[in-house]
């Protein structure tokens, strides 16, 4: 009987101890605390004696040396003054033609499939809202399919090659 009573007392002490430990852990993790926490300073500020450092006497820079890149070259001085004709640039100015951007074609690369027999890839492309199945070198709506991979296709429109990446939507 004595052992049973001691077991219950020790069990209550262990449960109480673990309850206290868990309460401390949860209280430290919660953000409800209004008390700011600060770290303790474990070191004191010390005055530093820097009198043993001495400054170097570097002197002044000498800037009257010759340029090492132009050492073997001679320069010619202008003997006559430079004459600038006035208004020549303003009189001969021609305004550039306004730039009209090339209209863009809405092209999206949706994916590709392979032919089961000859393993030839066929791209699925959406041009201006319509879907087409194209192979390398084929033309459609003023566009030529130059090359294709799983990630992107290269197309040629108006002698310009553009790379279009696959839509992931």
C-alpha cells in the first residue's frame, strides 16, 4: 500500500512538472505578451587607448608629371582660330519620318504532339484566336514555323524571327 501511494504522489509531481514546462514553452511562443524582451549585456563598454598608433607622414602629392600615355606624342597647337559657321546645322536639319510600328499578330504556343509512326513533332499554335497544327516550315496567316522544342517555338514574321514560349495556363 505504501508503494501505491508513493507512485500516485510521484505521478502527480511528474504531471505537474511537465505541465509547468509546457506552459512556459507555450507562453514564450505566443505573441500575447506585452512585456518587451531585451537581451542582457554581458560585456561592459571599455575605453580604448589608441595613443600607440602614429599617423604616417605621407606628404603632398606631386601632380606636375607628364602623361605616360602621351609621352612620345607631340601635340599641334592651333595657329589660326577655329571658325564656326552659324545656323548651318539648323538650316540643314531634316525631320525624321514618323515611325509606324508593325502590327503585332497574337500567337500563342499551346503545346506539341508527336506522330506515333515517325515520331515527327507537330506544334499546336493559336493565331488570332484560331488553333492550328503546324510542322516545321509550314506557313499560316503570314507566319512561318521555323523550329520547335517542348518549351518554345521560333516563328518568322515579316523577315523577323521571334521566339514564343509555351503557355503554362
